[in-house]
C-alpha cells in the first residue's frame, strides 16, 4: 500500500476510534432520556435535596451496607441460576407484556434484561441504582443486546426517582435489607405504584441456617412484615418454592401508613 494511502487509512481509523470513545462517554454521562433506539442514564439528581446520615439499625435489625460496584461479577456468577433458581423467580413474578416494572437496586442488570424481554416493546423497565458505575455496566449490556425499553435511573438513598402512580411492579431482589433509609424509600415506592401495583421482595431466608449467606444479608418473613406493614403495605401473596429466598408480594393498603 502506498505511504500516502496508509497514512489516510490510519487517520480515518484514529478518528473513528476517537468518535466511538467520545460517544461511549457521552452515553454513560448523559442526563435523563430513553428514546426509541437510544438508551441513556438519567443522572439528573437534585443536588439541593439534603440526605440524612444513614441509619445503622431499623426496627431492631442491623442494616447491611450496599454491595460495592467492584463486587458486580458476583451478581452474574455462573452458579447463580443453580443456587437461586432465577428462572423460577422470574416466572413467579408473572410479568405481563406492556407493564411498567422497576428493578430496584438493579446493579449491572442481571434481572433487568429479562424483565425488559418480558414486558416487551410496549412495556418499560425502570432500572434504579445508587451507584453510577453499576448503571454504566448495565448500559453497556443493554447496548450490546439491543434492548431499548429500559430507563436506567440514578436514585438516591431516600428517593428512587420514579414517576408517581405509574409503576405496576417494583421488584427488590436481595436489595431491601441494604436500604439505609427504609421509611423514606418505602414511602416513595408506595407513591410510585399504579392502582393495583405491587412491591415484591426477594430476601434470603433468615429463619434457615442452611442458607449459606451472611446473617446480615438475610431476613425473616416476620421481620419483613414488621417493617413493611407500618409503611402502608399489606402482604398479598407468598411464593416459597425458591431454594434460598422468600418471595413476598405486597400491595398498598387502603388507609396508608
């Protein structure tokens, strides 16, 4: 190849690489949009809203710290399906096409992608996490899979930043026990539910010493109910066929908290 032609090709490749790199940064840092054929992260948190110091205990339970984003590979470990039967959990949610669902504490999107497939192109999944690094990992997976019906949202410790009265199902899978401000979060989740909407908690069974999870990251069914019922939620359904976890379905009560 002539020297001049090689130089032109090299310049074109460098320009293309630079454009692609810049586009990737723009996607990861973009503010709030999720449009047809294009997904970006909603980072538009109001910096003027003060967040109280995190609690260490709630109703006699020690609150676990949020898993750091550097631990994200554990969420997609090869053994997870075998240990937790994730497919059975998804089936138990009974997702319907066209629904609006929230994957609360979505992490790097282990469940988000399947939820998006279940709700279909007419449905929508809000993927909420408090760590932007987790959301960037999720965004990369969405782009790789060509999934466009997900809105990644940067939440805060007191507000998942969901639209009021619009969400059919809020799913918290091994997440609720890490809420540093449970009362505030439960209040916001309750506001986000559409009529007939439900909040679903999957928590490792605290009653079962055979479940090989640290006690700090497990909850008993009695503790879950003791915390959610005063916040205005009523237990509507239980699913106890998972190997390690409770799966509890709550509805917003008539009278509120």
